[in-house]
């Protein structure tokens, strides 16, 4: 039973062991009834010829024998399936020859069993036996029918098993696609939330606080400039929120707007330099990938400087890809405050790079002993586009 159960699991048929034996009995029983009907017609057509009880018993044993071979047929159909392939028509002959050999062996086996075991027992019971000629005649007459019945069962089983396995794979594929679609939806929401959270609340609060301070000082021009620049920045983020990647020149515009606001706050204390390779301007990068790096430079690098604060953004392109560096001349590694390593903003930036580019991108964080901080993004290759996806 364990062997048969494993075979049923392998075939993917939704049958129990009991159901398998019942369906097998019905299958072979149909052919048994048809054969019995043919014999009845022969008896009616040939006067004086009647099937003896011992012959009917042998006929019944034949039916039970073929019914008992059903697990063997199932095993053979799994191991040597018959598949009709138009392009590989020659592949069908080998399985048929294998199954032909199995049917031949079974027919020879049942006739030998009858002749050497059933026949002597019947002779002792009723005093009659079946001549050897009858067995030879039965072998050659029934051989074609038994092969057809066997082959029909193998082909039918292969087709039904294929349908169930196909439906199972189709259902698994549907569930996988549904799961992937849910993950993509969650990823899209996470990316949107990430874009929104990139504008640090502290930055918004500080900007609004600076606006209030400028209004109190009656510096309406700077307050208006700061509010306008902030509005332009938020509008640009919302316009591009559906895009996974934007050209570097668009990313630089967002970064400039952010730094314009910071320059209003820091006034003449902050100097900003851009060294942008023209070949890098159209290179696609994740939206707002630079803003948290620049914010990190301001918050942890130059916020305590009273003069000559510098932030430099540079980009270069080479044969392997592009690199973008954000440098500030803050206290950097010379700080007496204990360092906890890379901050949350830089960690999130590294995760976004890995998500967008995989192993083909990296982030390097450097704080020389003499001061200053340098963060470099390496884009070794371009992110996958819709045309590149399979």
C-alpha cells in the first residue's frame, strides 16, 4: 500500500488507495463484460458448444490477474510515459516497445501460471483440464486485445496525470504570481513611503522655523524665497513619485533646491560646488538618492561650523559605470563624539542601491583623520529597464 500511495502522490491524481482499486476494477470490468458478451455470441452461433464451469473460472482468474497488475501499469506509465510529440516522432516508438515487452511478459506469465498450477488443480477438482493447444490459441487470440487494453490504460493515465500536474503547476504559478504582485505592491508602497520619508521631518520643521524667524526679523524676501523653494522641491518630488529612476540631472535639480533652502538658513556660511561630468547627466539613478547624503553632510558635518562650510558634489563616468561623490569639509573623523558607524540615512541609501542594482552598486563612507567626510556612490552598470526584463 505504501508503494501504491507513493505512486499516486507522484502522479498527482487525487485518489486514495481504495479509490484506485475501485476505478481499476471498473476499467478492467468493462472489458471483462465485453469479452463475456463476445463469448456468449460465439456459444449461440456454434451449436453444442458451451463454456464449461472450469473454463469460466479460468476466465474469471484472467480478469482478476489483469486487475491486480494495475499498480504495475501505473509504475510503468510513470517511468516510461508515452508522449506524442510532433517534432520528435521517433521518441514514441521506444516507450511503445517497452510496454509491448511488458504486455508480452504478462501474457506469457498468466498462461504458464494456468498451465502449471491452475490446470492441475482443476483436473483434481473436476477431472477435466484445458489442453495446451487451447492456451496457445488463447495467447495469440487475446494478445492483441490485452495489448490494446494495456496501452489504452497507459496513454489515458499519462494524459490524466499530465492534466492534474498541469493544473497543479498552473495553480502554483498563479499563487506565485499573486504573491509576487502583492510583494510588488508592498514594495511600491514602501518605495513611496521611503521617498516621502527622505525629506526628514527635522528638515521641514527647521525650514518652517527659519521662515518664522525671517518673518520675525521682517526679512520677507528671504522668507518668501525659502517657502517658494520648499514648494518647488515638494512639487518636484510628487511629480516624479511614480518613477523608480530619474536622470541624474533631474536628481541634481532636487538636490539644488534642497541646498538652496539650506543656503537661506546658513546664509554666507555655506558654499556649494558642483563638478558634474556632462556624460553623467542622463544616467538613471533612484529618485532622491542624493538628498539624504547631503542632509547627512549638513546635519553631522557642517552644522556647527560658523564659516567656510563647503559641500562639493562631483560625478564621473568611466567604462564600468558612474560614481557620484558628496564631500563636506566638516569635522568628520576628528570629532570627539563617539561614532556609531553609518547613520540611518546612509544605511537606507545603501539598501535602495542594493534593491535597484543588486551587487552592481555600492556605497563607500570615508572620514579621514584630518577632517571632512566623503560619501561615494558607485553605479557599476545601469539598472534593469523594462526592455531588459524577461
